[in-house]
């Protein structure tokens, strides 16, 4: 290897990581996921452990930086951090989270044996461990987890079986398999590539397996308020925004009205200052069983603490869901980082967590399971609500405010994540957001209606609930991500045992 190439190689791996991000925004380009990872593995196959760690770290850092660069907007534009500090914070987060991938690559380079099947399985297991670590440790940050790139790929039909992390492991396995073919002859490459092609195309040939059945149909009205983030808490702008929300919800004739996260940014008792009679009027409007409303607002008090919540109004009592998976620095302050949050001007922090197995909101004969903002990244947590098939949700509703991140790829990414949740559970997903994407997603993960982002309006439509459990809902509701963890560790242990046995065998 020439000195020039050795110096350029980390930059090439960073470019591959950057290219991978495209697959998470333009999902028709899903083939970029296995191809870019295959090129990374090809280089790892020729590297020592330390070098492999560097290349994978560069790949991962670029991937996460380009996939989550919009965090810069929330930190700088709305948080008030200097641009250099906000950019450094995004880079530091990406670099730190990529250490999992660097360690996985180093172990792969150390343990690989030059066998196509064994090396592919080993890389997939290590990749899976790295993604699980990123998605769970320190509350987790699974944005741009590998499986989300496949929401429109043929392999997405396996989502109800193995979930997003399982699909991510299949991408890694396929990529490592393809990378190993570079050492084969042309005839051997065609032969060895056949199993991978069959694995990717076979699900599409057989079509989707339906694990759920239709239940009832609801007419729905989804609000998109389009309030600029820097105006959301401005006293002079709040009355007009509150008036629009109340008038729009009250005018709806749908069975269920869903409005975004904190569309009411004040506690109920604080509303009287800005809009006298506002809260009692809402309670009266949705007091009967004919219609229901589900919308976001903060709840609580100084003594018991505050929560980022969703309220459901229909027949008494009032339904309440408190957000469980809070956002670090936005909704709670990690230990040792209060100095960082004090540098920002974000009016959030230190919320209380809700309960993981929250009950659903009953609307006619349907059971609606709300989740707030990026909670829908954690499919294993949503799965807890499916432990009892008799009370499991028949549809899901995500209320979000992505206004923190401006007009960026975060909108498309979050929509695709919601679509993946719909695939995993075979449940429709309603999305009511502040700035987008407000959409109705059916149980196949298909967007059947959507408002244009960054517009104010109401999306009307019908949604059909579903009953029954997918395999993913069944095992994840009972054991979370532990089956995937033990599978990865088992593959690694078997690979090391085979390597030890090979070394101990007589020549």
C-alpha cells in the first residue's frame, strides 16, 4: 500500500459513510446501504486491528455527522450556542458514538479467519452489538440505525419478524459476504453471490405475510400547526397559536382529532392568563363519546415534577400519557452536563418519566397508543404495550415537534422511522407534527396521505385499526432486545470456538 493511499484511505471511508446517509433520506436508494458497508468491509479485510478501528471510526463519524447534522440547528439557532461550539458538539457526539463501530471493526480484524460464511456471520454479529450499544447505552441514540435504510427495500418484508436491528444485521452480513468475494475468481463470485441475491429477493417473491386482521375504521383529523420554534413560547404570539389550535380541533367532525406535541405549550392552570376559558371550553367540546381529541401539552406541578404529556379527551376520565423516553439535554440533564445546558436558551429540562406499559386511549372500538417525538425510534419499548394481545393497541399515534431542526432531512428521516414501526407491528401510524411530516401511514408502512411540511393545515382521512401480533411484537414485548444480544454473542462465541479448534487440529 502506497503512503499516499494510506493517508487518503480514512477520508475515503468517511466519504462512504457520508454516502450511506443518502439511503436514510431517499429510501429508493436503499442499495447504497449494503454497497457502502461492503466497501468498508473490503478494506477491513486487509487491515490490522488498529487500522481497522480507525477506518470504521472515520466511516461511522461521517455517517452520524451527516445523518444528524440538523442537531446543529437546535443547538445554535434555538439553543443560542456559538456556531463553533454547536458544530463541535455534533462532531463530538458522532465521534463518541462511532467508537462502538471502531471496537467492532478491530475485533473483526483480529478474529476473522478468511472464510466467507464465518467472516460474514462474525461481522454481522459485531455490527449488531455496535448498533445495540448505540441504541441502548446512555439512554440510546439509534437514529440512522442500519435497518431504517430498508423501509422500501424487498427485505423490509422481514421487519415484522426481526425488527430494525435484525435487518441491520442482515445488511452487515450481506455486505461482508459480498466483500469476501473480491478474493474469488469471476466464476466463483457468481456462484457465491447467488445466496445473497436470493436472500434479498425471496421475500418479495413470496409477498408480505399478514399477522394482523382489520378491526374498525376511524375518521381522523391531524393538525399541523407550523409554529416557528423561536415563536412557540413568545408571549405575544402564543394567543393566536392557541386560538388556531382550539378552533381547528373544535371544528373537526372526525372521530379522532390528533394535534402535535406541546401544541398547547402551557400548563392547564397557566392558560387562563393567555386565553381565559380555554381549557374548560376544550373539556366541554370533547366531553361525549361521539368524538375524541388527542393532543400534547406539559402537565404537573413544582412539588411532583412536570411531564411532557399527551391528553385524550372523550368520555371521562381524561386520558393521560406521559413521555417515557426523554431527550438528553432537552427534557432531562445528564449527570455532569448541567454546565452545557446552562449555555443554551432552551425552555425545557428535567421532566419526569411516564410508565413504559401505558394503557391505550380508547376511541370507539379502537385502542390508540400514543408516543411522543423520538420515542418511536425505540421499537422495543413500544412493543411492551403488545404483551397482552387482548389489550394491545389497534393503531399508534406519534405527536412530534421537529421544528427544533428546521427544514432539514430530519423530517424525512423521522417519517421513515414511523413507517418502519408500522411495518414491525403491522399497525397504522398517525403522525401529527408541528412542522412535518404530518401523515397517515397504513399497516404496511405506506404513506396514504401527508401534508406538505412547513405549512399550517389539517389532514383528513380514514384509518383502519388492526388486531393480532407480529412475531416481532410477540418476542420483543416479552424479552426486549435480549434475544438479539444473545444471538450476537452466540455467533461470536461459536466463531472463536471454531478458530480455536482449527488451531488445535493436527496439521
